């Protein structure tokens, strides 16, 4: 659960305002909901949900998916060295 920007209480009020074409977010408890004018907006880059959304959007791109597969699959397919060596020894017999 997110914490209030002004104290350590749970943030029960999530306010999003559009300012100059950009979304500005505040996360506060009920006690501090009336003090939005005195608070700085939440930095959207610090929000884990926005980071996950960026990752999901990236994987919708076929080129990005192909690059990630090319990067990850070789390491996943190698297996432990002992298994690879025992397989090679069996094939040589």
C-alpha cells in the first residue's frame, strides 16, 4: 500500500490533475487531502506500476521481444556445465 506524501499513514486519496497537458499525481491520507496545494506532486518515475506498464509496452513491440529473446534464450538453453559435459561424452562413445 502506498503511503501518504506528508506522513506515514496509508494513502487513501489518490488525486490526478492535468497541468499543462501532463498528469500530476498526489497520494495522501484523508488528513492531508485538503493540503494538496502545499505538497509536491508524486514523481511518476518512482511508481512501480508505471515501471511495469513501461515493460509491458516494450514487450508489445516485436523487435524488442526478438532482442530480449536473443539475449535471454542462449543463457537459458545452456544448462549446467556438468550436464553439457556428460551429454557430450555420451555422444562421443
